[in-house]
């Protein structure tokens, strides 16, 4: 056997593996918290976008709000609205399918009995909510926004809309 063999000993390799394990144990929880924070920030942004789109629709529809589908296809609710005209929101924002680790819900207000001939399917209010798909992994707070323009949170991860077309007056407003 030669005396000048080059390489690492088993002890040296084990020390390097142990150091990498310690670094990973420190970094992984931080990365998971960052992902939860990003999911929550994206969801809050989407809720604010829906509130803004509803405000724009309301100004175009004589004070009425739209079911969530009408924000991306306004010609179905504002009769005579040009199909080539801009929409109020992108269909990816208004979709009630899971996005950013959150399940979305839209609760429309009451459909009026009498409407101008230029409107169809409009409502008198709305609540747009979001719940984490997996509490603790994709998010820890539930969110909601309504016609008042408030965006509220629920620390327990519960639905802020709770099947109602408006947020509770005591909701915890995000600012």
C-alpha cells in the first residue's frame, strides 16, 4: 500500500454530512414559513383585485355588483357592453378554484327583482373569501373582502364570509 494516497477519510465525510444536515434543519422551516407568507400575500392581493374590479363594475352598472363570472365577461351582465372592450378582471383572479394554496369562495348578494333593461344577473353585494387548502402548510389565516372595501383576516383559518354576502362588522381588518 502506498503511503501518499490522497482522499478523504470516513470521519471527514461524516462531519461534512452532519454539517449539511444541521444547515438543512435550520433552513427548511424558514423556507416553509416563507412559502406560507407568499401564499397569504398572493391571496390578499387577489381579494383586493376582486374588490377593485367590483368597484369598477359598480360604476358601470348603476350601483350594482356582479357575480364573479361577470367580471371577466361583462357583456353577460351589462347588455350591450362591447365584447372587444376591456374586462373588469382576469378570469384567473375571479376563479373560485384553488390558487396559491387557498380555496376561494364567492357569495353573491340578493338578485334584484326589477332592473334597468341594460342589466342582467347583477346583485346588491358580495363577499369573496379564501381558506387555506391545508391549514398550517399552505396558510394559517382565512381571508375575505366585501362591497365595503374591507379585507379581513381570521387567525384561526376560518372563512370570513361564512356563507353571507358581507363580512361581519367585527372582522379583523388588514391594513
